[in-house]
C-alpha cells in the first residue's frame, strides 16, 4: 500500500486560513494592486462625471433647460428663461429664470443627489486606496532600509 502525503482535498480550509485564502489575501492586499484599483476608481469616476456633464449640456445648457428643465416648481408670475449651466455639486443642470423683477434659480431633480453619490463615491474610495497604498509602500521600504 502506497503512502501519500497529506493533501487537502478541498480548495481552501473552512476557517479561511487555507493556501488559497492566503494567496488571495496576498494578492488583494498588495500595494501595487491597491494603488491600481484606486487609480481605476478615480478614472472611472472622472469618466462618469464627463458623461453626465455631456448629457446635461449637449446642444447647450440653456437649450436643455428650455426643453427638459428643471423648471420652477410654483411659478406665480410669467417666467422667462435667462440661462442654463452645469452644476458640479450636486451634479445637475442649473436653470435661471426671471419672474417679473426677481431672478430665481432651480437646480436638478429628485435623483440629483443619488447621481452625485454614484459619481463621487468611487473617486473618494479610489483616493483612499491610493493614499493607503502609498503610505504602506513608504512604511515598508523604511522598515526594510532603516538607515535611509
């Protein structure tokens, strides 16, 4: 009868301390991967910001205000659209109207803050990952070379 070395038949130990879990932890906790993930999240957030901006001001912000709004909620007087622009906080189209002698501005719709969160949250997470990767890299290089 042949004697075989003890080999785990499962891919990983049930308590999360097996060889696969250690290898995955090593890969995902590596500084370059964290920095790369951070940079990718920042780039994705920037691309989404540019896409939203293009969507809100394509053919001109004033034109989009006239066609799609947002409009004043309760105009009591005759209103006239003066201008439209893009607002970065919150992400929305901003429309300025004149009602008699009063200038009123309205910005966005009900989903404005949701879109703002979906756009800026990945950038914030990516920035945090990038900072953590840089700090950990500097600390580990100092611990390896204490004289420098």
